[in-house]
C-alpha cells in the first residue's frame, strides 16, 4: 500500500463560471486546454435580469451549470480567458469570478509528490 502525502497549496484560486445548461462541457475543455488540471461541474437554478417577464416583474427559473476550477494564481488569467471565450460570456449569458484560497489541500501518492518536487 502506498503512503500518501497531504500537499497544501497556498497560491491557489477558485475560478467559478456560471453558464446556461449545455455549455459546461465546452468550458471545461477550454479550461483544460489552457492548463487547468481539474474541473467540477454542478447544477443550479436562478433568475436574472434577462429572465424578467412583462410589467409585473415575474421571473422564470433558468437551469445553470456551474464550473469550478482550482489552480494556481499564476495560471488564473489564462484559464479564465479561455473559459470566458468558450462560454460565450461576452453576450451576457453567464458570469465568472475568481476567489483566492488561503489554503487548499489534497492527498496524493508519495511518488507523485516526489515528481512535483515535494
């Protein structure tokens, strides 16, 4: 059995991109092509200004996909730009934001830690 090491990252950021349903796969591929090593997709619903109906101000629920990527702060701009392009965010159909993480940790095998210089 391999001994595992807990690796603590202190320069990590969380990139969160909210897009309409059906877009997340393209956003994940773009993030990975830009160097992201991981991505997770979750689902949600919400309302927005574009979803307002009529003068009564009623709103409709809209399904969303939420893409989460954790990577180093040094890679954040490149990954974020790729996600924006792939998600078509310039037309206002979603949004993206970056949150600095004070610490992030993961368990990895010792041989992988050695390869990474740990």
